[in-house]
C-alpha cells in the first residue's frame, strides 16, 4: 500500500525504474525476435504481419515506455537532491504522472494479449494508420495508450520546471546548478512545448479512426503529409528530450571520476540551451523525400547541421575534463567514456543524413536504422546505464558489484557495435528497412548474421545487469553518504538512501560543485541555511492510482464502443457505458482532491535529531 499511495519523489523514481525496466525488457525481446527473423535470407521464423507488429511495438515501447521512464527515474531520484529541495513542487501530480504513464503503457501492451496489435510502424504514418489499411483495433491501442501515457510525461515535465525554478537551496543560482539538473530543466521545457503537438496529432488520428473524421484522408479532403509534420514537430524535439538528460549524466560521471571540475561549465549550459532551441527547427529533415521543395530542404538541412556545433562543444568539454584528471575506470565511468565515441559516430552519420541530396539515397535504408540506434542506444542507453551505476547507492543504499558492472559494459558495448555498425553498410548496399525477408545472393547474409549475434550479446549484457541488481539487493544497506569519495554535488552530502525529508537542514550553497567546495575548504559537510525545526511533508494518496486506472478503463470502453459485442466473444452491447464509467472514476478522484483539505503532516525535531544520531 505504501508504494501505491506514495508521493515521495525518491519512491516514485524507483517505481519509474521498475516500470521502465520492465518495458525495456519487453522492447528488447521484441528486438531480438526481429533480429532472429533477419539472421538468414527468406527466413519464416515469424510471419509478415507479426513482423510488422514486432517492429511497431519495439520502436513505440522503447521510446515512450522504456527510455522516457528510465530518464524520469533518474530525474526523480536525483534532481530534488541536487538542488537541495525536500521534494518536487507538486508531489501529488508527480504520483499522478507515474500512474497515468504506467496504465497508458499497459493499455498499449494489452494489445498483444487481445491479438489486435499496432502494425503501422512506430511513426504510424497516415493513411497506413487510418481505418482503410488498419481496420482492426491495433492502432486504437496505439492512439489511446500513448495519449494516456503522454499525460504523465507532460505533467511530469511541468512539475520539474516549477521545482527547478522555485525550490533551489539558498545560494543555488542557475549558474551553480549541476549539469544534470540543467539538462533536466531544458528537457522539461522541451516536453512542455513538444508533447502538445503529439497530443493534437493523436487526437486527430483518434477522431479519424473512432468517429470517421478525415484529417488525414486525402480522398475526403484531408492531408496525409500533415501527420508527418505533426508527428515530427513532436518527434525531433523528443530525440533531444531523450538525449539531453544522458548528456547531463555523462557530465556528472566524467567530472566525478576525473576528480576535476567540468571543463567549460558555462559553455556546456549554453550549448544545452542551444540544442533545445535548435531541436524545434529541424523536424522536416525526416521528410526530405516527401517533396517539400528545394527551399524547405535547404533550410532544414542547414538547421540540422547547425545542431552539430553545440553537440561538438559538449564532446570536447568532456574530453578536456578527462585531460590531466586522475581517472578511475569504474563501471559507471566505462559507460560514460564508451558513450563519447559512440555518440560521435551517431552524430557524424546524422550530418551525412542532413545533406538533402544524399538523403535521397540513405532514406528508408538500414543506414537510417544504424544512425538512430547509434544515437539512442549508443547515446541514451549507455547514459542511462552510467547513471544507474553511479546513483544506485544513493537510490538504494547499496553499491552495485563492480565486476558484474564491467561485464555488463563490455558485453553490451561490443554487442551494440556488432549489431549496428554493419547496418550502415547494409544500408549503403541498398537493404531497405522495415522488410521482413530478403533474397539470397544480394550480399546481405553475413552482415545480418553478425548483427543478430550482436543483438544476443546486448541481451546477455542486460541479463548480467539484472543479475547484478539481484545480487546487490541481498547485501546490507551499508553505502556511505559519498560512496565514490569524490562526490561534488549536494546529493552526496546526505545518507544513502536519503531520509524521507532529504535534508534535515536546507544547505547553504557557496559555489558551483557545492560539496566539493566545502571539502576543499576543509569542512566535513554543508553549512546549514536554517536551524533544525519541524519539516512539513505531503500526505500519501491513493487517488493518482485510481485516476490512472480510470483512464485505462475509459480507453478500453471508447475503443470497443462501436463493436463491443465482438470483444472476447462477450455480448456486452455498449462500450460507451464502460468509457463513461472510466471517466467518472477520474472525475470523482478530481472532485475528492478538490474538496478534501489535506494539509500534510510534520516530522518533529526529536525524530530528525534521532536520525542525525543526536548531533545538530
């Protein structure tokens, strides 16, 4: 019950980690099935329809249900601690964000059990995603599942914006914030502007599918290219929503394990802001072959190449941070260092794809698949692994096994490059993406075989990580406040795992790398900015869980409303009733939240002093 009702950001971070980890395994399994199908020519391991379903669900699951929540897990666990706050600005909303995400993700994946699975690709281009070509309920699961999960992401982003603007400790100016907090801040701003575009697109597609509207039906005066614009106006900033927090993690990890201040901090901050800004100017580079004309292609081509500049600044700053540092190659730092050349390769192929004439050749080939996996897996997932190994002791009070961590790194890293490096050449040789079979004698055989072996190696790497988690979980909680001994930021000044209220006394920040500055001045901890006193805490609530459940039920009802009688052979004739019932649950929860005055509770001084061992 404690976990169902919690509004504590640290526990919500762990819930995001568990849910995101579960969906990561689901998406990974789908990927391995795709690779098994492609390991030899004209394989019939899965049918063409199943292959399309696997392809669609792999992309959708990995981006929306695995990568996003794993980043939210790190943001929840770390950002309030890094700015010296006791919680996020809106703890109730934080909990609501998690439960809507989880139920949206479950609704999407229930489609596997029902048998109507989305199969129009993770981008769901119209008119393929319309009722003409996708006449079962698969795409309805996609539309409604992502709508519900998207609510969670959007309110999460707003929450972190308010938290970082309003709840920093005294002395924590914007230019003293740790880089991970900065990237979380810019990411939250991108979420605020990008997700409404997806919401509008999904709503329009939902009206097309459920109520026979024709936004994207050219035969009835709609426009299929409109969906591409709406999707990518969201979809390209989404890439930066994913990668910026990973940049933040890499900055923290490399700085800590080089025992050096991050090189060029202010240039890193401005590069992050610039990447966020330019991320909205490049969406049509996904559409160079859609016939937008030379002017549009040229403008988007230039904007795309410009984004390489701030990214390059970051790469050099990380290298200069390591230059002359006393580097420790812990598992976390291996992932961070491995991230750099991998992400550079993804960036270089990105610049190749940004050249519009060349893109006519690369487009819809395996070259594109290789490029975005280098950015998302070679960038984002290595960043997430680095962050998990780095902050695990802070989240759970136990340090992950270093030997198993390094084994995870080498198997995953080598497997990753085996899988995707050869796909560049497959693409250049003309292998189109999204095909379920290829003919013998085209020169694709060996490289596809290598790719599949690499995918299995990545799978083993993930299994080693799970073994590491299980092995660590049975150890006693004995991690020190600062288990790496070189912690630079505020989260390392408090116990691992932190108490419910985070900081017994709000710290006074006297410079960038606040904890490191105090260490260098010979102090054992932070100077408090306030005397010890009672701490106000928010009350737990079950309402967010029921609101998520209500959306889940409503989604089901409206999806099957037109033909509820066919659902699982039952004779329920009215799905609308179920949809309205689900929405009623949500509205009742909102009403209860509005009328019941909940002032939270206080943790008294005696309890805090007891936690501190009697020392003020």
